[in-house]
């Protein structure tokens, strides 16, 4: 087993990640399953066979003559079950977090060797005392040398594996992965591309970056949620990531308190600090409080109320992320909004499919029937969306939005928006791409994601290798009757409404 664990450690870090497999070549989930099955067998099968063989050996080691077989098997099986539970919990929650994967594997190799020596001890005692001592000593020395060599050869987890995951064979070398951390909930990394772009990696892919398209999305989430509500005192940010969205919220002049709910401690404490230039050093802001908690759990358990909530979860196919897109979650979040409050949500169209995007949009608008879709496109082609949910059935006040953005105290906010290509309130609001009523034909066959089915996780999982963002966006717009000025959705003076109407219909900001 010590050798089998050393083999698994080697294959997982030095072999499998570098198999020359381009995972984007096929969109067929069955082919992806075949590849994953072969990888799992190659790495784990030797140890699995040996662990299975150890059970009857364990029975034989404790059996005594005349003992009830049922009691014997039950006792060993219970010990095996308790050990499996304790081992999995301690390894994942303690060993890896405090000592890292490499040292944890080395420890487990040594632990297996010690277990083997304990198994051999009774045999040595049965032999001739002098011979037994010599035999035991030689055995111990042999085991120590062999296990020492195996443990010494256990490689560290490559930074690039954490950063790129299954894409490592095709993307390795694209940037300098200068930080990698194995956290309590996830392994994370930060890289820098040759052009200076910073990337935050989680779940084996880029989740946030300083790329202009990502910066636009992240700041849209933060500034829309602070500039649209009636009041601007308390805000909740679900997921810290690179901290850009939280940073956009933190420069709101009237802000009194901002809470960031983040499940992985390494993200706010380490990752976000590398993006300090882009997130206004948000974690050091005295008005900002970081709550290490699952975002959904925090929303369901807190008694706090907020003027705005913004959410930028991981890809919905990542385990647990789809729970932040359910109807029940959105309804609970709505209950934590003050009157006039706003909820903004990130929806990706890249590496997704139309059914998954429909599910996210339709589910959101089930809880927030008063709201709209705002597009973050790249050179006129679809990329991702910001969904805006209004707690109350009130139009967006464009005059108030403009006055806030034009006042001297909002100079930093205005500068933040200029950096992503928005030079006025009209520019921001002209990214409007539809309302629930406009999108009804497109959403007619959408699956509502609920706690009882979590269908979104499976819909999203069918499109890991798809790049159909613009096709999804064009389908949404065309089936929604095209992007037209939404009468009654905005309110303001006739002059500014006319300017906004022209900007929306021209599509220049989409």
C-alpha cells in the first residue's frame, strides 16, 4: 500500500496532468467520461485492489478459535467504517490544509508502513527469540529504507496543475503561476500573463482576472448594486474572488458596512491582496468585514438586511455552485433586501449552453420579476450578463443615477467606470438587453433550478468545452423581440430618457 500510494502521488502530479490530451476536442460527455475513467483506473486501481485485499487479512489477524464469525466480521467492518470516515475527514480537512498534499501523502505512506510492522510483530514473536529479534530488526530496517525512498520521491503538486487543471497539456507555459495555495475548501492559484494580466484560478480554471472584459463585468456587478438602490449603506458580496466586485462596492461614498461571504479563507487573505491595485485593497478597508462561510448558508442564517446584494459564483457545474442559483436561494436573498434594494448576479455565456443560461435567467426572474438583463459584450459579441433584480416594482431613476455619478463625492466611482469604458450613467444603463416580459418567448422552455432538482448543475456540466457565447446572446435577443427601449422600466427627465433610448436602440454599449 505504501508503494501504491507513492504510485498514485506520482501519477497525479507528474504523469496524468501531462498526458497529451486536448480536452476541448470533443463535446461528447461520454468521451470525456471514458478519459476520466482511464485516468482514475491508472492512478487509483492498484491501491484500491490492495485495500480490498486487506479486509480478509484484517479478519484473519484478529480471528480466534471458536469465535462467532458474525461478531468478528461486524467488529472489523465497524472499525473499517469508522477508520474510513475519520481518515477521509482528517486528510481533507486537516492534513492537506495544514501540511499540504505532498506532506500528507508522505505521512500516509509512513503510517501504512507502521501498520504493516504491527501486523508482522506477532509473527516475529513466535519464532526463535534470537532469530526473531534479528529478523524483526532487519525487517524494520528494510521497511524504513524502502518507505523513506518512496516518501522522499513523492512530488509536490505543480502550481500549473492547480491553475489549469484538465487544460494543463494545452495551456501550460501561457503565464507565470507565481502563487499556489491548498486551502480548506479549494486549491487556488494566481498567475500573470506576459501582457501583465493577473488571473485568479480556482477549480482548475480562471475564475477572475484583470483582463478588460472581466474587469468590466466585475465592476458592473459592484457599481450597479450600489448606484441603483434607494439607500446605499449596507451591502453583501457573495464570493470574494479577485475582490474587484467587492472593491467596486467599497468605494461607494455612503457605504457604512460591507460584508463579503467567502467559503475559502485563502481567497480574501491571500489571493485578493495580489489584485489590490484593481480592487482598492478592499480587504484592508475598515468598513469591510469578511465572513468565512458558504454564501448560501450565510444568507439563510443571517438576520442582517442589506440595501444591495451582489453574487459572482463559480461556474454552475462546480460542486455546490448551482445552489447559489436556485429559486429558494434567490427568494431568501430577496427577503434580506431593504425596501428599494437591488440584487445583481453574474451569468456566464462562455463555456456554457443555452439551456443552462436559460435556467439561470428564468430562475432568477421567478424570484425577481422586476428586473432586467444588462450585457457585457466583447466588440459586439456575447460574453456574459449581469442580471439586476429589483426588490420593488419601481422604475430605475436615471436622473438619480446621473446625479449620484456626477457629484464630486463620486469622483472615484466615476473614474472606476471610466476605466472600463463607461463615461456617464447613460453609458452604463445602455447595456440593457431585456426584461422578463421581453424574454418570455425565449424562456418558455427554461428549466427552473430548485433545491429539489439542482438541474442547472447537470445542464452546465454538459457544456464544459462549448464556446457559444455569442450564439446564446443572439438567440436571447432575437427570441426576445430584439433589444428595444423598455417603456416604464426607466424614469427621468424627458431629455435624458431620450438620450438613453437612442443609446439602447443603437446598441453601441452592448
